[in-house]
C-alpha cells in the first residue's frame, strides 16, 4: 500500500493486520478481525496520476467471494481512531465496520468461485475484478464491479493456480497443476492462443514482463522459465538452487512466490523479479529493454547470466566424478557447478567468503561436499546438493590458504602462509564451527610459505612444497617429516631457488609394488618437471623443461590416475601439453634422466595462465578440464579437440562430437602461431629447449636445454639431491615478483621471507 506506507497482512485466523512502515520503527497500526471466512488473496490499487481518487483494497476468501474496501480519505486514516492501549494496535471487530462508514466503504460479492480464490486483481480502466481458483467450472472470472455486465468465465481442467493480466497487450497468462502455461486473449474464453509446455511440476506463479514482451513462469521444483510472447519459445530455463532444497522432498513455497517490480519505478530503482522459497529469496535483475533472445537479465547479474563474466578470473577448478559436475572457483569469491555432459550451469554460490578472493578447493571423500579456502585464511564446507554452508573451519592465521587436500577418512589438511599443516575432522562434525587440530609436527619445518600439498593413501604419505623450493614428505601415521627432497639454494645462481608450483602423486605407480620405488611424485619448479621416488633409493628419476617458451612456469599437473599413462601440464603462457609417461622415469639409472618423454599433444588452450588442469573420464573417454586466469574454463578431448567453454549460450552433448566447438580452438591456434613466429624470430641462440614441432617425428626425444639442464644427484644423499640448473635471469625475476607479492599482501608476522 505504497501511497500510505502500510502493509496489509491476512492470516488464516480470519483477520487482517495493517502494519505501518513509514518510519524505521515498524509497528502494527490496525487489527481488523472477525471475518466470516479466511482471506486467501489480496490486491491493493491506488491512482498514481490522480491521488484524490479513493484507493481500493480487494480480498478474495476461502468461500470464493470478494470483499471490497474503498478508503474515502486515506490522508486522515483508514478507520476512525479510538482510545487504545499504548504500543498496541487499534482493534476493530469486522461486523462493526459500519461504524467507520465516513472513512471506509465496504462491499461483498459472494460465491464467484466454488473453490478458494488464489489470485485477485483489479483493472481500473474497465472497472473489472479478476479472480482465479482451482475450480474446473470457474477457473478465471472477469467480473464488473457494478455487476451490470455478464462476467467472462474461463474453464480449465484442474483450474488455475495462478494468472496474470496485461491491459495494454490484452493478454492473460495462466498456470496450474497440469504444468502448462496458457496464453489467452481478453474476450475469448473457449480456447487459448497458445499452450507452452516444458515444466515438470505444478506451476505456482506466472508474470508478464511487458518491457521485453516476455513471460516468467515458476514451478514447484524451483524451475524458472522465460518465454517469448510473440514466438512462444522458451528463451531460458533457470534452476534456482535455494539452500532449503533437499533431494526427494517437495520444496516449501508460499501462496505467492513471485514479486515483479517492473517500470515505471522510482529513479535509480532497477526492475527485479523476486522469487521466494520457504525462508529464502532470490533477487533477479531484469533488463528494461529487449536485447535479443534470452537477454532479459542485466549484465550485472552474476547469478544466472549467459556466461562466465570475462572480468572475473578463475582461481581453481575441479571435476566431481560422482555428480558428473565441474566446479569452478572464482576470484570474486563465487563458486559455480556445471554439468560436464552439456556445459549447463547448475548450482551457484555467491560471496562464499565475502569479499575475499577464493584460492583453492577440494572435495571430501564422498564427493558430496566441497571445501573452499580463501585469501583471508577462512575455510568453509559446502553441501554440493543445495549450496548450504555446513561448516566454518577455524583459521590458523589471517593469511592465505593456498592448498587443501582431503584424506580418505575425511580428515582435511590445509596449508598456506602459516607454514604449518592444519588438520580438521569434518567426518563427524555436527557443529557449524570446527576447530583446527595442530597435531602435525610441522612447526618450523618449512621455512617459507607452503604452496602445494598432495597425499598418497597407498604409501601413507603426504607431500608439501614451499616457496623456497623445498619438498618434504610426511608420514600419515606419525604426522612427522620423513624426507626432505629439496633443500638449500644453489651456489653461484641467486640467493634462493624458485618456488614449487605444483605436486602430483602418480597413484597407479604407488599402488604397484614393482613401480612404487620409481618416480611416483611429480613436482613443477620454474617450468621444470621432476619425477621423484619417495621410497627405496630416493632420487629424481627424470627431469625436463615442459613449456613451449623460456621463462614460463607450470602451475598445474594432472594424470589419468587409473593408469598413469599420460601427464598433463598447464603453464603460465596458456599452453597445455600432454606427455606419454607410460615408460618414463621407471628405470633405475646412475644419473637422472634429462630427456623429455614423448609429447603427444600441445596446444594453446587459453590466452592467460592455466590455473587448473585435470584429466577426467566421461562416457569411457578421456577429456581435459582447463581453467584460466582469463576468466574462462574449457573442456577438451585428449586429442586437442575443443568440446566447449563453460558458461556459453551454446551447450554441447559430450557423446556427440558434432556439437563440439571449433571456432574458439581456431582462434587460439592463430594466437599460438603468432607466438611461435615471435619466438622463432628471436633466433636459435636466444631460445633453447623449445618443444619440438608437432608436425615432425616425435620418436626422438630432446635433451633438457641449459634452461633446465640436469646433473646427477649426489651419491648416497637421499635427503638433498643436487638441484637442476635454471636460467639465472628468469629465476631472479620469479623470486623478485614473489617478494613484491609478499610485500603487498602479507599481513602475518613471518620471520622468513622469500
């Protein structure tokens, strides 16, 4: 009731409450009680252009009747004032309403419907009351207030659960239990103009959005559809994942889940659609003008927009094989879930860590929960089925959580700028807040920030790597350090070695008794990939420089874990390489193998650095998931064919190669060719160790260039084998950039800096 700043609330106690919202202290003004039947629908109308006209309040009731109240002088009040108790509403018995006839005029029209009225509207230009019910014989009724004209009656099987009407379009839209959206003209009651099918549950509400000539319909399964009025096509389907939704249970909705705020609106007020489910509201921003098919959402709506926003960088991504979903983590602290088979977006979590950047993610052992870590040290556990925040884990410090890994018994390990290993028991946690278990003997072991962690349950070990280049193997049983695979800086280069960017255990090798003493751990350091053994004779079994160009780092590694036949690496130049490691780093030799494995495929996947790569198996085929700081996430076949990018309008069918996207791959190939041309123009004396051309034979393996040359490990020195040599200029640049990052972002009191 905007003109008087009141809210009318009807209850099943046969009463009506008028709440004053004109001030910050909201209070109940009038309590009208003693109706003969329960009010089930409300409508309020006032003339914005002519405020002196009497506003009208309409109430539909459970007996199919309509109550009309004209407020004759709203500036003086709706009802006569009387003495009342302080801080209590003015109580009025409904049969005594005649005593207030100078301020309110009342009229009752009974038995318009045989069922309770679920919607009531008023059309002032024609002075018509519009009502609906779930009655087969009186589904929708248009009735003149004067009762001098015959009513228009629409009859529908199972009645109408909701309707909306637009006078300028002369269009009525209905929805009901038969899951069909029907369009009707104003004066034809016998047959609809169109029947729109697609919902899979009872339609709870419909709304006509005239500015773009579209219709919104919402069903009981929390599915919102957008329809074009002229073409009758479904432009968009949005699944609203309210936190209260539970699989196998019917969501709880009120009688009026829609609130459409459409023009004209006050200045600086954007049109919105508000959808309610139990105790939750979804706020959807709407466009004020048509921008083409499906363009009804404003660009600022990150919740269900047409694609991943280009300005939002990705920080991580992973694949959930149980739910067959891809999960992407964004720098704006949002999380999105995508159907890997089609690319369609599912659940989305906004502001997961407030305004702090989300840095890392992992799954629990059941793959039903997602754990996220942020720049401010906070860690949260989420239900992947409904997006509910299950737990908040106690932060060790207020500094970055760089990596998370979950053990088989749902013990979570978190590492970061605290330089320690924090453990959390999320298996049986029932409280929202879970305390950190600092039982790991990690205090003072790492002298710099921990950047990577991974575990191998078969060997019972955990590997961590820090910014100063040190890799430490820990025993799960004792929670103490077992091996130091990499140690002090090399003399004659810089004052520090480059950081270790990524770690990966080859689980198949670790589970094979014949192979577990070979190269089972892969580390990435300044673009050089090292294969380490962590049992038996501890040494590097293989080492090579992976990127296409010099001075590039590899930020992410992955392998087909059931077999470990391939290794996928993604670098800071946006290139992705697939290596054949089926026989690599398996032979015991006196010197470290410095030859590259066979390069199976190599292509430029993104324009900026790859922050995540993962090998996944879908429909008995291997695919590669990539996520980049350029804000895009893609899916590729292992042969380099581009399946598609998550968040695009065009979906795909992962079992049908004809639906794969090729234009993006062609564009990236053009960029890659330009990069190759620029690199070639530098000259062979300045660029060494580049990956060999894929068009040439790949049977011969190239030796590591001086950029990543290798020497044999020190004999009988299992804890600190000799380091690979790195180009000093690139190394110093990497270390300097990290120093600057620590200077800008570090808010913890660390005694040791890079």
